[in-house]
């Protein structure tokens, strides 16, 4: 029975000692709740909802992962600053919303056609800004190193330094706090799949991401510039002797990666309206890189596959083990796949890709 003047202990807690003070009596409490759940029932109940939501998130991961895998395929470089290119695209979308007159927290009172046009405009601005930022990054940070035949470690250190530099510039300009929420297209159920609602946002993100992947894949495999990208990825010296402009190919590679990151920024802000923050690309960038490695680094189709698998798996893990384990499941999956297939699921390099 609890002592007089003190409330009974809350469920899941036990008092282990008290600190006596002349003014106050403070109990020291330790929580005895389970640190991990294993709820198979919740996983089964939310299976289709998690699958659909995971495909939407995975589509965003895949678009960013394409930038990692393109640069790695051509330069054998892990461009860790690519996550900040994505953040630049996010702020491009957000500032376009502000420029169009949308206020944080206010619901737009516009017809659907006008909202779609505004989203398309924001997406175009984000793709242009992110693409130009990626080209600028290559010219300022990586091209001088190539001209000096710097070792690969110098490229890696430069990529990390550029990532932090861009991140801090954004923090100085826009502040440390997340920007206000602007949502142009609220999610609403369009139809159901085995009882799980599929929202209009999920349909747009999944279909648009797949369409952009198809365009990128066909560009690399069928266009003249795409053949140049594959030639440089296979043998830069021979490609140069055959008349391929290596510097131009590298610039196009960074531009395509930046454009795809800008499109992903629009879909990300449509899904997470409060996501415009200076360090918002850190975790997403790591997950996108994980998706690229999971599918096979340097493989465009592997980036798509890895992104979709990663998005679905982390949603399954969230229901099975608890929300705190969402990110853990994603990275454990990567380790398990690489243990049995070190080159990733598909494993084909960009140089050997064919239509």
C-alpha cells in the first residue's frame, strides 16, 4: 500500500531509491518497459499499409540513390555531398512555395489544376537548382583534384568536407529550426488494396518516380551521351582516345544526379511538409546510399530495387519491432545482404549495363 501523501507507482515503473531534500522529496524511477517489441499481429494487420507506404518512401530513396550510383559508376567516387544537393532541392521547393504566395500553416484555397501547376513549377525549380548545384560542386571540389591526379582518399575527404560546408551555409542563411509547414496537396484515400488505403500522394510519388527512373535508364542505355557515360565508366583513358569528352561526361553525370535529387526533394516535401531543415538530408542521404549499395553500387536498376526494398523493409520493421527500430532494420538488412552477396543484389556495374 502506498505511503500517505504519495501517489501509487505508475504501471511499468518501480522506485529504487529516494533523494531527501529539505524542500522536496524526489523519487528516482527506473522504467521497466520492454526495450523491443515483437508484434507479429501488428505486422500482419498493417502488412499492406506498410507495403504501400514503404514503396512511396522507397521511391524517394531510389531517386536520390541514382545520383550516388551514377557518380560512383563513372568516377568510382562516393559523393557524400549528394545529400546536401538534395537539401538544396528541398529549399528550392519551399522557397518557390513562398514565392507563389503560400503561407506556412494555411491550407490553399485553389482548384486542383492550379495546385498541380504550382507543384510542377516547384519541382522544375528544385531540379534546376539542384542540378546546377551538383555541377558547381563538381567544378569547385572534384575537378581540381582530378587535374592533380589526387588519390581517392582526397576525393572522399573533400566530399565529406563539402557536405558539412554546404550544410552549415544553409544553417547560417535559413537558421537551425525547421521551416514552417506548407502543404499544397493534403493526402486523401483514392482507393484501397486489401483494406489498406492508397492516398493520392502515394500514387503520384510512386508513378512519377518510376517514370523518371525509366527516362534515366533509357538515357544511359540508348542515348549518345549515355553511351559516353558507359564508355567512361568502363575505361576512361580508352574513351578519351576514342573521342569521348570525359569532362563533359562527368558534368552531365553530376547534372543528371542533381536533377533526380531535385525531383526527390519535391516528393519528400509533399510527404513530410516540415522536412525543410538544414540537416534534413543527413539520414535520408545515408539511406539512399544504403539503397544504392543494397541493389548494387553503380547499377541504375539496382538503385531502384534497393530503394524499394529498403523502404518496405523499414516499414515492416517498424511494426514488428517498434518505431525506434525503423532505421536499425534498414541498416541490418544491408549488412545481411552484403554478407552473402558483397556486390549487392544485382551487382552489375554501370560500364556493363545494356538496354
